[in-house]
């Protein structure tokens, strides 16, 4: 891997006051944080999850009941702790999910629905983008909300992205919040084609929350990386007055192609008691983004709170029907 500047001046080096280069420090720190978080997660499980319970109550506003969970958020916690469905790590893996979708829908339909994939590697130091489209998304397959974009005509530091990608692969995702499905995933870096809006910014995100193969709620996230806001919809595109705590209520027309997305979400979600099917849309077309098993890690406080329990009532946990 090429060295990354450590920010020291020539005078400092001349004086002999050298420090390890910044890449080495960042790698060492990431390794330590990964070890620390895994250790804390093991201790929390051994002690009955006091850390998880405390964070849950602080964020959601009521105590966590894992014996008889009733709310959507509490059932997410139950799933993380108890549900070891072998399909979960497959679809949580953004790379293997593509093959699962191919098996589920057929090769032609899956290819038409998926964002083009240009590179996959477990050696990010060797990441080569030569010959690829100008607009790209670089991300790990085993984590959420870790992204780097290459925009057409804008500066892009490949060496920094190689280092960041290495750091991503060093860390187990979701340790402290007990997000088990991510842990068995063989870690890789993926390079996908950017799905841009008309202004060149990343596409909007349409998240369809499904229970037992039936879409129930839609949350669309607009302007994801520049003043993001969410709007809720019913399955037929009507307004839904549901928000995450802290959001400013907004109203917007339903995303184009919502009816077709709903049909696909129903088909894709059929094998699951609960899954969120996420699509990217740029206003003229759409593509599948990912499948999410732990929405907000079960820590999002709904406004009004009744939606948390309404959604929970739609979800029968395995072995509890």
C-alpha cells in the first residue's frame, strides 16, 4: 500500500521528531476498536445485555422486553439475540445477496433489477478502477452506511479510498448492538455503478417494510447526502404520518414506479417473517439496493409511538405463532 501523508512538516522531520505514518496509526486504532467492541459485546451478552437494554430504553423510551416483545423495535432486538436463520447472513451480505436474488427471481430478472457490479475484492490495497465508468460507489459488503462516491468530473483520492476500504474490512460491523447477521459474512469491497439523479447526486432510497411477504409501510429518503429527509407512505402511495423522532415532518408525492416496487418487494420478501426491501430511484428508473433485517438496529423512536406497536403486531416471530 502506498504511504499516506502524516501531515508533518519538513522542519519537524528534520528535527528528528518522527511519528508513525497516519495509515499505520489508523489501522492500529481500527484493530484496537474492533477488539474492544467485540470484547464489550461478549461481556454484555454474558451479563444479560445491560448495555443493549440501557441504550434501547434511552433511545426508544421504554424498557426492552425480550421475553414477550410486542413492539417492532423490541422484536428487532429479539431477532438479533435469538434468530439464527442461516438465510440472514446471506442476504445481509451485499455481495451474496445478488446470487440469492438470482436464484429467487431468475437470472434475467435479477440482472435487470440489480445495480451493475464492476469490482469485488478482499484486497483493497490492490483496488483498480481503470476502465470503469466515471460514476462509482465503493462500499463494504458486510456493513451499513459505509460508502465512498466517485463523481464524474470531481476529484477522487484512490489511495485514501484504498486505505478506508482496508479499515472497513478490519472491523466487525454491529458488535455492540449485537447485529449477528453481519458477523459471519466474508468481508469484501464492492465497486458498483453510481445511480445518479438528474443533478448527478446519488439516487433517492425507497424502503419498503414487509411482514410475512406483505408490504406494510413505505419510507422514502430524499436528498440522502445533502439535507436528507424521509416521507412515509401507505402501500398504495397515500400519505402516512409516521416519522423518526427528530425528523421534521415533510410531504412529497410518492416516488415514481412505487406500484412496481411494491410488487417486487412482495415477491422478494416472501421467504421472510420480516425484511425491509430497499430500492434506489432517480425519478426515471429504479434498482434494488439491499435487504435490511435490523431496521435502525431496532433503536428508532417512532412518532407517533403507536406505529412501533402497530408494526410489531404485524410480525409473528418464529416459533411464536
